[in-house]
């Protein structure tokens, strides 16, 4: 569905079913109808549709109807909604580059979608000898997890278990892109998946560097998506006004609001702010070991 010239559609039902199956297997969650039943460290379990997805296969009207059916239980459901002007600061959005709007033309995306600063950063990365490529195997997974862990700690968030990433690769065809320097050191990496016309990034990580590895990484994904004929690249969820959101918008990504319905307060970022502050202060060996176990109990992560 196109609204105001933007491609706005959720995941396919088959993708959602596969995603749910992988997560329930890895985290040992029960399934209740279309929900994953996520245990809580404190209190009743949460019916989640669906953890880890910024939106599922429901439109806004279907999401509201399902929320009404869940009244009286702990639940959360997300869906994409048509943008009505600029989303307010702090609002959860996904950032999408509409490749179809540029005729799937690489040069058009480069010249018209990317802002000058991002193009300059990509050139700088290449001039420094950095390269981006799809990688497989243990070395690729290690690079991805190390970089993701460092990035998540900076944001005060836990790292998912290795078994989850392995299962997404084996069962849904997730792939890893890695940026390395001339010495072979991994500086940035992301995991991405195809769902029909959609190329989606759930997780990415990079080291702070003057050589701009993060810029090359995201442009590398755009180029890969163009080569494969994807209509849209989804860079994942961000909070409007934050640095990550501004970075993604520099690639021509537009914010699509996420309708977030739950029995709990909707402002996820504010609700978890104290926990994020504590998590950032913990030693890395603690967060690396505790994080994958904690994720089993985070229904709205």
C-alpha cells in the first residue's frame, strides 16, 4: 500500500509465522493463537504479537481490533500507520528508503536520496580502504555479535543469544554484512532479512571511527537490496529526534510511525531509561553473560 508516495506495508503472514516459531523455539516460549506468551520476571506473562518485530502482518485497524479482544490481559501489538505530518519527538518510527520511488536506480538513490554528508562519508570510508561484503560462517557471526554487543551496551540494551541469530540464518535466511579495514578488522556489521519486496535490518553495530564504517555499511545494504530488486529498505526502529534517527534519514529514509498498543505505558524509551542507565554502568563480562538470558523476559524489546 502506498500512502503519500511511500511504501507502507507490514511483514507477510508467512514471515511472521516463521519469526514466531524461531523465537518460541529459542526462548522456550509457549504459543497462544497468534501470540507468543512471554514470561515475566515480575508478575503475569505478556501476550506479545510479536517480540523483536517493529510491526507484524496486521494493519492499524486489525491491530486495534485485536487489542480490544485482549482487554484484561497483559499484551503488546505493533503495526505501521500512515504518517500524518512529521512524527513528534520521541515517537517510535521505522526508517524506510523507498527504492521503487527511484526506479530501483542506484545512481538516482545515491544522488537524490542520500544527503551530501552521507555521500561524503561513504567516499571517505572507501578512500580509507574499507570494504563491505556479505560474509558467512563463524567469523562473520563473531564479528557481528562483538560489534552488536558493543553498540547495545552504549544504548543500555542487552545482547540476544547466539542461538537466535543462528536460527534466523538457518530458518529464515538472514544474512550478515561486514565492513572491514585493510587489516581485516571488522568495524561495522548488520544482520538483514528479505521478506518479499522488503529488505529489513533488525540489528546493526559499529565501532566509532573517523573512517565512517557505519555509513559504508548502510550504503552497502542499499546497494545489495537494489541488486536483488527489493522495493524498500527498512533500517529498523528509532526514536524521532535521536542521533540514530538522524543518521538513517541521511540515506533518504522516511519515518513511518509505529502504532504501539499495550496494557502498559506506551513510552518504552522513558519506561526503560533507569534500566538502560544501570546496564551501561555494568562491566561488559556481566552484560555479555546476563543479556542473552534476560532477553527471554523482554516482551516489548
